[in-house]
């Protein structure tokens, strides 16, 4: 006889199942987009001839799909972690998923069928100047709009839930800890993942609004209502939206580190003044680094360039050191249970560190003038995205499906995790060395002199394929049981 569930338990179960669908869909999209990435490296190695048109279609879909897939999975993971106390609406989560899915589908159709190839950043005026049908531009940009709407729904759900749970936004941001005010006995303090989710939701609303400001004039131009608009203003809005969104994805994934690592070390993250200070600073600092993508725009006012350099230097400091030092502190001297999630987290901390330092170097104006249009840029964002945002998220997914003592601790799973770390490391190092040799980025065809490092990178990408193929089999086998059972309780960090 099936156990009788209370209404609250049924709601939590529905949230857990929605979160699992987010995670699995994102994982599937990540794997498919990874194969597109392999195709591009084969082209750069001179071992595959996609032709320029298909290369730029694939480049566009690879970038857009990777961000959309990993972000979706991260949002699902954090939803499962914070829902027991914040009480997210399962109906809203499922609605956001449908909107997200429809938007992603339009992006796929616009690129593979329609031929849209303006790059995932869609820098204006490329979307309205390409030689593809205007319907493809409509499809791609409307798909982006739906994805942004779905993300906005998630942000609003988190903000409303946090305000309801903690009594005010200030409490949800841990201001009683930050300003050393005594906490009300009736209102709990947020945990680390709850604080990060609130910060991400706040900045997410700002990023989506910037995206709207960018897209509306383009839609007006497509309708013939305006003949064009200011290119520099458009680029500022575009990067305030896109660059911020990608950075927020990393912080969402950091929340999953908080929720995962303690289960394997027997220790927990504590809400403290440094944690509260770090993530409150992130609210402002994460909005500033995008300016370093406009150093090459000579018409941009100099103070904004300087603000970009300051933001690029400052944004990594608070959360970077709190999370990395905090994570290493949990591991030091603990009886850690080595498993695939722990290896993914450790590799992610390494990749986040290396990618962050590389981003700071690129954020330096003098260096940026030489390096920004080279493969150094893909090197740094693949470091902290493949290792950090994706790696942290897959660590939580494997933990969610396996538990501390399940298949993720097996010898096979641990070897596959190390294979992933080696493959990802070799792959990004080839990008870094290419950047140091000034190999340009976004070129469909590489000269013979540039192809050597791409040829070295391909075997490492194949290691990634082998690692994720093996982990995919383990994931698939464990999904039915995870669907029936509630999510694993995250380690307490409050």
C-alpha cells in the first residue's frame, strides 16, 4: 500500500521531480552541444570540412545551447536545494520549463533549419544584416526572449518565496549577519544556497531587463518601425544581459557546491559575516566586468573602460575566495568519501581559479588590446564554464542520483570523473596556448600553422566523450529510482 502523503510532501515531491527534469534536460543538451564543439575543433584541426556557413551555424548553436542547457540544469539543482524552506511553486517551475523548452527549440530551428549564424552573442547589427531569411532572425531572437522570460519567472519565484520565508529581502540577503544585528527569533537566517539564489534572482531581473532593452529595437527594426539604432548602446545592453547571465550561472552552480560537498566531508558551510559580505558585494560587482568586452570600441567613454577593469579585478575576490577557501577548508583533515561528485567539485575549483585568473588578465586594458580577439578568450570561459558552472552542476546531479554511498563512489565512476578532469584540462590548455600564439577566435578556417594545437586538443575532447558516455549510462540507470524517491537532503549549512 502506497504511503499517504501530506499536501506539503506532494508539493515537495513535485518540485523534486521538476528539478530532476531540469537537471536531466540540461545534461542532455550539454552532451549534444559538446559534440558540436568537437566538430568545430575537428574543423580547426583540418580533419573536417564543415564549410564556413555550417561552421558559423554550429558555433552559434553551440554557444547558445551550452549556456541554456547548463543554466537550466543549475536552476533545477538549486530549486531542489532551496525548495524545502523557500517553498517554490511546482506549477511555476513546470511552466518556466515549458517556456524554456519552446524557446530553446526555436533557437535550434533558427540555426539548423533557418541558417541563422550571427553567433550566440547576436551582436547588433549582425542579426538584421545576415544573408539568412528574416524568419530565422525572428525565430532565434524570439527563442532568446522565451528563455529570458522563463529565467525571469524563476527569479521572481525565488524573490517572492525568499521574502515570504525570511520576512524581508534584507533578511533573505543575510543583512542581520552582515550588519551584526540580532536576528529575529521568528525568522531564520538564510543558508548559503538560499542567499546565493536570492542574489542571483536580483541580478537576474536586471539582466533580463537589459535583454529586453536590447531586443525591442531589433524587433522594431524587423517590423520596419525604425531604420536602426545606436550600435554602441546596443552592445552595452547586449553584454549587460549576456555576460551577466553567464556569470550568474557560475554563482548558481556555486550554491550546488555548498549543497554537495558537506555530505562527503561530514562538515558544513556556516552562514557567517564573510559569506554574507561576499555575496552582497556580488550583487553590484557582477554587473561591471562586461565592460571589458568593449575595450576595442573606441567610442566608449574612458571611465567605463576603467570601470570595466576595476569590475574585472574585483568581482572574483569575494565569492572566489570565500567559496574556494571554504571548500578547501571543508576538505582539509576530513575523512572525505572520494566519489565522482567530489572529483568534479575539486576539478571545478581548479578550473574556476585558472579561468578566473585568465579573465582578470584579459580584463586588463593593455593586455586586452592584444589578446581579446584571440583564442585566449574561449580558453578562459571554457575553463570556468566547463570545469566550474557545468562541473559543479554535474557534481550535484550525480550526488542527487547516487547518494553518498551509491554508484558515484564506484571505481568506474571515479575513474570516469578523473578522465573528465584530464580531458577538460588538456582541452582548455590547447586553447590557452593558441591564445598565447595569437590564433584568432571565431575564424571558421585556420591556417596550417594554427592547426597543431587544435590537433592536440582533439584527443582530449575524445576523453571527455568517453567519460561522459560512461557517466551517462550510470545516470540513465539511476533515473527511475530517483524519480520515485524524494531528493537527498542537502547538507545543512546554516
